[in-house]
């Protein structure tokens, strides 16, 4: 399980999202390691991640980071790019991102979903307008 959204640094999430979108297949392992650090992956799962990376199981490593509690959809197009949609366990809507590989798309969609959740929880609720009679007095 990844760290709670309120403990994640938005700047680090934006960097992860940018790196995943700008990276090619050769940089997948670096992005997966960055995601593990950024999201606070527990040490026992980091060991599994390294084992997956050593045999180039990048999609499996991305799913390990994503975790079983989030919903996802993954698609690879005919031109080689990949689309991933991620919905956090408490979210009603998903976030869809395109990246160079399936693993990068999953990581980018996860980072984007966490950023969206962070934005929605940091916006203060709107104050209810005062009644007209209260404004006149």
C-alpha cells in the first residue's frame, strides 16, 4: 500500500508524472524506482520490485506499486503507445494517461490520480451565501 495522499509531496508527484510521460522504454526501471521512493513503498515490497526489475518485468513492477486496492485499465495501441486509467480506491472517477510503455502509463496515471485527489482535498469548502435579509441589515 502506498502512503496516504495527505503525506505525499505534490512537487514529487508532479516530477514523477513528468518523468513517466517524458521517458522511453529504456528509462522504465529508473521511473519505477522513483515511484517506489516517492510513494513510500514498504521495504519488503521494494525487494520484490528489485527482483522484478532484474528480470525486466516492468508491467508487474508497476502493478506492485499500484497495489490491489486501486482500479485500473490498461491498453496498448497499434503504434506502440500505452493508455492507462487509474481510479483510487475512494475516487468516483478515473484518470487516463498515455505514455511510451504500459508500465510508464500505469505510473503516470497513478501519479495524476494522486495529484487530482490532493487538489480535491486541499480546496476549502465554499461558504454558503448569506440570506438576502441578513445582507440588508
